[in-house]
C-alpha cells in the first residue's frame, strides 16, 4: 500500500477539520478511515472503476466510497502487487485539476 505525501495531507486536513468539533470524533473517524484503507490493500481491485475519473487523468482508477461521504481513489498495480491511493476528498467537492 502506497499513500503519497499529498494524500497523507488530504487525510490529515480532514482529521483536523473534524477535530474542530470533537477530538474524540476525529480520532475515531481516522481509525475507521485507516481500517477502510487497509481493507483496500487486502481487497485489491475489488471496488468499482471510476470511469469519469479515469477519463480525467487518463488511467484506470478505482473508487471506494467511505462512510457515504468521502471518495478514495486508488490505482491497482497488479504486476507489482501494489495499491496506491491517489486522492481523497469529500464527495461533494468537485475534483481539482489533475485529480481523479
């Protein structure tokens, strides 16, 4: 499992946002998120392919919806047995330039 620094920062920003209201909720949310991300690595390419995201960035991108509100986009590199998280965002936010 690869989680690049830019995605680590996206995750951290959301944890800090939740912590504004409740540190306990932020910690619990992050634990659930990390568990879900770990599950992606175990599942591999078991989630849906996000065709719209793939068209935007020109490669096959998988998508997992976390807690019905957040999108986790990832690549499956089967030849190297690696899953790479490439983006994390709230589902209501539109993708930025170059984002899946």
